[in-house]
C-alpha cells in the first residue's frame, strides 16, 4: 500500500473514532495501524486497529471500519495445550457491523463481498450489531465482518491476541501491510 493511501485511510479511521466519541491521545493516534491484508484494496478488504493492551491474559482494541469495509474471513487457532485460541467479544460503538459465523446461512444478508470472492467467504450466518450491541466468538471459530453504510467502530475485548497466527480462508492474505513510499 502506498504511504499516501495508508495515511488517508488512517485519517478517515480517526474521524470515525471521533464520531463514536472515542478519544485517542496523539501517541495512540500515531500507533493506529492500517492493514489491507496484502490485497491492496483497503476500501473493500481492510481494517484499522488501535491496541490499548495485549497481555498474556487479555486484549482490548478499537477497530474503526470504513463504509462497506470487510475484515477478511479467518479464525484464531489453538496456540498450545493451555491456549485453545483467542476468544473475542465485538461491541459495536458506532454505525452497524455485520458479523458472519458458522450456522444457518442468513437469507438476504446485508453484507456484500467483492466479486469473485465466493470461495474465500464461506460462513454466512449474519449477526447484525447496532450501536451498543455485542457478540462473543468462541476460540477457533471461522468469522468475518463488514461495516455498514456509515462505517463502524467496533471494540474488541479478547484473550491474548497473536495476529500473526490467524488462519485466513483466502491464501492470498498477509495480515501485515507492506507500505511503499
């Protein structure tokens, strides 16, 4: 991703945080990350995140999402005999977010995926979260989510987060973004 695109998307994410009434210090704003999952299409498949804390016991993040932006389908696998994988709760702070998990496919889901991606978005039970609503995922559960038409800000509360071990359905995905100047 080009540095100019990274900076523009980050600015848009910070504006969403303001709309949600969430204040980040200048240092926290600087640390906010933008990812395009290595797909170079961040307005469709991408995510911004600010990590407040990530210890061996807990993690708290803010995930501002642009209108229609998707966090690609993935799961958090077991990390050892004592760690079954990340358990996470998503709470919608602003806008609306469509969380997809295994289960009976939702008839007429609100979420829309990019053309040609049917093989990498495989779970279609949709849970629409509005402001103030939340949903908890068990460890190792395949999931993806998309912001509604106004964008969204999602707070994530979870056990330890190790993004580098996430398993994505799309083999083209790389969790960490390469920035070109």
